[in-house]
C-alpha cells in the first residue's frame, strides 16, 4: 500500500465530467477536491461513500479509474450536479 505522499492524484479520468456550475473534473485530484466540497450530511450517502472508496484505491494505484469515473457520474446525477 502507498503512503499518502505517494498517491497518484494526478491520474486522469477516462473522460472529463462537466458539472452544472461549470467546474470540469479531469483528474483524481479535481474529483477529490469536488467530493470534499460536498456538504458533510451528503457525504454520508452510500453513493458518495463508494465514490470515495474507489477514488482512494485509484490514487493508490490499486483501483480502476474507469470505475471511479462511473461512480462519480452516478453520485453527481443523484445529486443533480450534472
């Protein structure tokens, strides 16, 4: 397992995600920043919890960036953000 400073937050998503507010997510770092900006009560929802789990695994090079992208899109659709 990688340490936090070895995590690959610069990994690219397979396709950009454009939010309704104009933000564009293209990397794991941008996705992480967006998820951290979600209000805490919403972060406890299962769709966000799973997105975070996949995001961390991908940043540790143990996860699939395609799965992160797909789950982020699901969570963002549920929240009406895309």
